[in-house]
C-alpha cells in the first residue's frame, strides 16, 4: 500500500546569532499509511512541535530544512508534493485543510472568540469546497455531523462550549476539506481523563474510517490508547519506531530512553530518567542519550543508526521478550 | 500486522539546507533601509551642517531676494535673501529637537500615568482615566494654543504644550497593556514570592510595557513636529525671526501668493520626508514587538 | 496548616466558580484535589495561595486568620506558601534569566545575598546547569522552565506548597522528576502540599489522600478517597 505521507531524512535547524545552529529535528524518516495512527512521543523540547511546524510549513523565518516530506500522487493529484519545498502559496491553496487537516492543541484558542461555530464552519466550507451560499446550511450540518458536533450547539460562541465540544468543533473544521491525513498536535494537553478518552476515541474513529492520523503528544497514556505505531523522539531523532501493542505491552520498549519514559509513568515505577535532555545547539557526536543511560559504554561514542526500529547499541533484543 | 520500517538512509552525500522563502521580506527591507537612511541623513545634517558651514543663516542680503533654485542656492532664497537650504536645515534642527523632546515628555508622562492607573486599579484608575478622557476631549491644537498663549513665545512653551496634549494616547496604551499583564500568573508568582506593589510595577510591569511606550514616543515625534510647525505657522510658537519649519512656511505665505513656490515647497518637504521616514522605522519596530511570523523557535 | 471554610469565589460579575467549599490541609499532609477542567479547582487554589479574594468564607493559615489577599496579605503569610502554576511560560517573567527567576523571591524580600547559596543548590537539585541558568524563558523548554519555577517556589522554604496542575503540560519523565523534587523538599522541611490536578493516577500515587470534586463547582458530592 502506498503511504499517505512519506518522510525521509527530514532535518530542521535554526540559524541563531553568532553562526550557531540549533538542530531541532535530525534525520527523521517514517511513513504513514491510510487507516493507520502513528503517535510521535517524547519530552518537551525533543523536536516534536518543530516537526509538526515543518510538515505544515509553519516554521519561523530562521529555520532551514533538509530531506523530504512527500505527499505521493493520488486520485486528484498527479504529481507528488514535497511539503518542505513546495512554498507557502501552494501549501495554503492545495495542502492545508485539503490534504492535511490540523487538529490544534488548544481548540478554544484556535477559534475566533466573536464568531459562532456555524460561522467558522461556514467560512471553512466555502473556502475549501466552494459551496455556494444557498447550499451552505446543509453542508455545515454535514460537517458538524462528521465530528459528532451536536447541531443544536452550532449557534454557540467558542467560550460557551465545554472543552470537549470545542475539541469536536476544531476537529470538524479539520475534517471539512476531507483531508486524507489528519495531524493532531498535543490533542489531549490540559484535558481531564474523561475528555482525553472521548477525544482519543473520536480521533481513533477517523483513523478507522481510513484516514491517516499523526498524533504528536507527550501523553503516553493517550498514545497507548490511540496508536497503531509509536515513534519515540529524543533530542531531535527518532530513537525507536515500534508497534504500539508491543511497545506498551510485552515485550515493551527496546530503547533505554523509551523504557525510562514508560517507567516514569505514575501507574508504573514513577521514577524519572536521571538528568536532562541535551541542548539542541550542542548535541554530542555519539548517542545523545548516553550521558543519561545506564547501559552506556564505549560503543555509544558513535551514533547508532535507526536499525530495525531502534537506534541503540544496547537495545533489548526483540526476541528476548518471546522467551 | 507486520510493522514496516522505512529504510535508514545510507551515508549519501549531505543534501544542502533549504531555506523557506518568505515573500514579504524584500519590500520590507527596502522600506526599512530607506527610512533609516533618510532619518540618518536628517540627523547628520542638523548636527553637522552648523559645524561645517558656520554661515550666519540669519544674514539678510536684500540684493538676492527670492532667487529661484540655482547652483548657488539649491533651494533658492527667501524674501530677505537668506539661503533656503541652510535655513531649512536650521529649521529642521529646531523643529526636530522640539518634536523629540516633546514626544519624550509626552511618552514619559503617559507611561507614568498609564502604569499607575493600570497597576493601582479601583478608584485611582477611574480618577486618572477621567483625567485622560478630559484631556482627550479637547482638540489638541486648541489646547496647545491655550497653553502657548500663557507664556512668552519660545521653544519651551511649545515643548510643554505639545507634551501636555499628547501623553493621553500613550497613557491609554500603557494602561491597557498593564491591565492585561496584571492578571498573568507571573505577577501572581511575584506576589506570592513576597514582592510588594512597587516592586511589581517597577520590576515586572514597567519593563514589559517599555517597548510599547518607546514605540508610542517614536510615533509621536512626527506628530509633535507637525504640531510645532502648526503653532509656529499660526505665529504662536517659535518666534518669527528664529528658523523653524513652521515659521519659514508662515513667512513664505506672501511670496507664495506672488507665485514664488520654493520658499513653501522645500521647508514643506523637510516636514513630510522625515515624518514618513520616522513612521517607516516605527512600523518596522512595531512588527518586531508584535511579531506575526516570528514565532521564535518553539522547542 | 491551611483551613478554607465556606469559600465562595468568582470573577467580575459572573456566576461564582467555587461555591461554599471547605478544605483543610494538616501540617505535613499531602492533599490531592481532583476535578475535571473548569470545575473551579484552580480558583480555589488561588484563594488558598492568597492570590484571589473570595466573595465569602474564611482562610486560616497556620492558625492565623487571613485578612487580605494579594498585596494586602502580610508578606510572611504570602511567603509561607510556595505556588507552582500549570503553564510555566505564563508563570515566568519573560525578561528574567532563569538564575534571576529562581532568586526573585529572595530579592523581593531583601534576602538576595543570604539565600544565594540556597538558590544555587535548588537550581542544581532541579538539574539546571550553569548554561541553562543564563538563558531566558523563551530559550528553554517547558520542562526546564517548570523546573526553574518549582525551584523558585521552594526558595523561601514555604511550609505549604500549592501545585496547580504543575505537570499537566509535561512528559512522564519530567513529571516524575518534579514530583520527586517536591517530595524531597517535603521530607526535609516537613511541609504540607496541596496538589490540584485532573490525573487520578498521578495524584493517587503522589498524595496521602485525594479529594474528588464533581464538575459542578459544588463540593456537596465530594468524597474522600484515601490511598494505601
């Protein structure tokens, strides 16, 4: 099956004063297929949000990119589109909302406070599908329906919505253009458990309907419930890319950082990984996790490649768990 | 389901870095550079010309009255034979100084009132804002005329008059900013850490609004310059014998009626061009303070 | 340590966000306050931290009745409580370097010199190196900034620590590290803790007891869940 999004060797760096560079994302590669949910997890500052920015063309002016993030040709689009080089105009006209829908981090802040949900949806429907004014009400109703947003709340303003409904309104907006790829940026931050469950279930449903779903989150519990595959990022690199079932269940994570992250959960050991992640403007030449790693030895002076889904010289062997 | 892993790229030659294009940058750069060059030229001229050409700009030469622009007098001469280029530079010097000092006075006053009103809240805030409304309700020029009329003509009454009529907008901007900052958790954190009212205002609120007040001051320089010119043109500001752009245009009314355009045009350009240049720089500064694209690097 | 009785509080002219709520934290106790977002638990935390004036009810702190909030609270009452907020970005003055951010309460109380060593030790315990301490908030990550904010809250040796959704924005490892830092401090000083949050698992693991609050802003249905 051809993937919906194919990222190869993606790197992002920021030019800083005095000729310094901050390597926010380094050499990231992954594929995302239709009907699949990939969760990108890692601690704050690991480069997750920069990666999102790169995919949406929303990087600040001092950013530079390398590699590719390609939307392959599909029924309506003959040529592949590289999100990194296609340019702002093409992104705005043909990609955002149409081929990639964004489910934002804080939905209430994402909506204009003085306009109703109906006005938001109407505007987006018109902009993306060119629906005429007289055909708008049914189109808006259909758009709300798709994200399970209750029709009797369409006249509400964002501040009148509960957190869950605001989330659904934002999701409805992301779905208007019928984008095959959904990108959810920290969709569960600051939500309480019930709302996390509902949000996660809602997003999962869209993946089950055949969309590709990329979830960027630091919330491992949410990632465990939604994802088919998990990519763990550390210091701008993917250090482990694994099946979610294996990662969260048995045999568990293979990279020591991923193992430490899971162990830090309050429902598990609740012990932090010692130390802090390295600064992205002074990354070590070898394995970036080595200074915090109990398994580190001389081999870690060389950077381990992402080999068989894990980038570590001392990764737990996959077959170890089978025993 | 078998997990597919993308192949790890082999050690291939490093790709070059790609810098996303930002379309609007070009014109902005031109605008900022031009504005900066014009402002620098104006400042250099008013500072250096009196040093390099110690000619008496007041010297009257009735044999060369109202000469049109020529190589000897690029801007021509006025109705008593004074070189208009030299006199315009001197006029700009006076007008610009008055404009800058008046703007600083206004901004400082506005900053103080705005900070106190915003931080104190309650009755103090209401009282100060009624004062602001009162000042704002009277037309600037009218009040300016009223203030200068109380003094003998000179530079300082004009500074006081323009300063006293223009602090109102800065006070409003600063107060609004302080009100929005006041409820930030970092102010809560400072209070919880034992900081008193004075420390919160001086250490946390004032520094945060300084850029806004500074921008307001810069934007006010051209405004003050125009007010100075208007007051002087009306014969109420700078005394008529002293060169300021306003007095020069005032003196040029007679020649203009007779068809001699240059005594009006050149001082007029000396008002308009620095105004636009300063506004251009202030615009760039505003974009810096209030960035749309500059989301910094969000880690 | 802290006793809130019949607190009703809200903002401007709106409906009260907190209605007739009572709550007590004993010396050295760790109490978790669990509730969905928007239920008013943050407002209650602000009342408890003397940062918000309630419409009705009384606050008693270490046996003294609190007579005023914010600037009207006497300094010794304010500094007896350390507060950590949900969003470190908003809780840190953007112009202060982390070093100055941590030392801020010491300077505000005129004890800058006396507490310089303690500030350095706290920064070290929070894992912040010399290089990070020279940076400003926008140059560090959320996790690093929250570490600095926690160090700031601990600087004056508060007898009560109030953590309002301290870890809601943070990853598992940073969460565990911050909780460990709080617990180390409490063990050393015997301080009490009021931890407000929505994560049942986290609060259950962290606190001695957890009080649950229903979504109505009304504590009538509140129950006491005691752990272990």
